[in-house]
């Protein structure tokens, strides 16, 4: 990596988010760091996304696919057409704060051996208005205001034990070019999310890092693949694919340990919410594993307590559990106290 002004390749993989795409592109164009290139891969959208991209970013590389191939495969097409020493991803319904690229470039330069840099996000609604805390009580807001601890260092052991570590979502991730090249060379699953696959691949290639702060807006609009989605079958597929990729990278790295999907807490609880006859004993056993998992992930006490409460509801009540996993604890609590 160049010591000064490395080229950053920004890859936006888009499918039918034309109503938000121009905001994402504008946030790249507004960056304080200027040495970047933009590649927009349109994954066979049926709206006017391609025209919007060409108008909003006349100097960008626009790749319009005829067939829908999924976000990871679309990202791979964009990566193949990129030149940057640092690769950063941006979902087409999100946007970056102006200093985002400057901050991540500094982090990559400060420790060139890091295989990934991530940061946190600020949730916003469909119109870009920040989503507030789950209570108007100022004491509770202060209690929850801090961003979660993102994992750093050698985290592949967390993947093998818990099936996850704390990373940023797609628009909050970046990697050195060689890390992405190596990741895409090891049989990626084409229908897997970019963030899930590459965060696993990066963890098995070396140490991961982070930068402080909410450097992006994550738009919750009801069509998100995960956030705000009630598609439980998709969540189950994500956990199944995650386990398969962890095992694939463990084998590739010479590790003997494999991930036990049956012990996956989220997988067990979502199976119950999706209608499977998961016994109360298995649900409670999964719930009991939450505390050691949160300790291993260094979860902040306040946010860890929220996750424990959410999982308790999911384990004990199918109806309320579906609502909690879809809209989160804060909105679920408000729904209980709001009169029609």
C-alpha cells in the first residue's frame, strides 16, 4: 500500500434502489479524501437505477448486469474492474459522512497489516431522519448512546466458537486489495452478502481493526434485506451459509476446528420463530449461552442487556419474538404502550 494517497475503489452494488442511489453517490463525491474511483454495479434492476447512476456519476464506471446474480457476485464484478489499493463497499440505500474515506485511509496506513477496517453507523429512517433511542428518558438515552465495541485483532477464534464477531455492516467496511483478491479466490457463495463473506475471509487472513465513530447513515426503510425485515427464512439461510463459510475458511487455513451450527444461538431461536418445533429446553440452553458469548465479544453492558432481553423474548414467545427481531426492542416496547 502506498504511504501517501492510496487509491480507494468504492464499489456500490445496487438492485432496485434508484430512489436512494443518488444520495449514496453524492456522499462519495462529497468526501474530504479525493483519491478515489467509483464503480456502480447494477444487478439487473427493473427501475431507473442505471439512468440515475449515469446522471449522478458521469465519471464513474457503471456496470449494468442483464441477470440478477446477488450482491456478492455483483461486488466481484465491480472488484474485477477496480484499480484501488483499498476497497470500500457502500450499499446503495446508505450514505457516508464526508470524512469517512479520510479516516479509513489513515487507519489502513497506520497499520498496513490489518486485513479489514470497520466502523459503526447511525440508523436513519426512509427520509434520512435519525432514528432516536427507545425512550425519551434522558438517563436511558445516555446509558445507550455509546457505539458498540467492534472486534479487533485476531478474531477467527470467535468465529469458530460463536459464529460471529462484532464488525461493521457493508457500508462500514474496507479491505486491502490483496485481502479481497484472496477472499474471492476461495469459492465464495454467490448468493451470500458481501459483508458476511468478506468479514469471515478477512478474519482468517489476519488481524482486523476499526475506527471510532458513526461514519455512515444506515437507512431503515422496510425493504432492507436484514434490518427491519420479517423474512425469517432468509435469516436462517444467512446463519447456514455463515457456518459453511467459516468451515471452508477454517479448512483453507489449516484449522482442525469446525463451527457447530446446532449451538448457534440466533439460529436456534429463529428456527423457533419460523415455526419449527424447537423445545423449550433447547431455547433456554441457547439463551444461557448468550452471557458468555457477549463477554467474549466484549459487548458493552447496556447493549448486552438489550440483546439478552431481546433473545429472552424470542425464546419464550413466538409472536412477540417475531416483532422484536423485526423492529427491535425499542419499537416493540413503544408498540406495547401506544394506543390505537
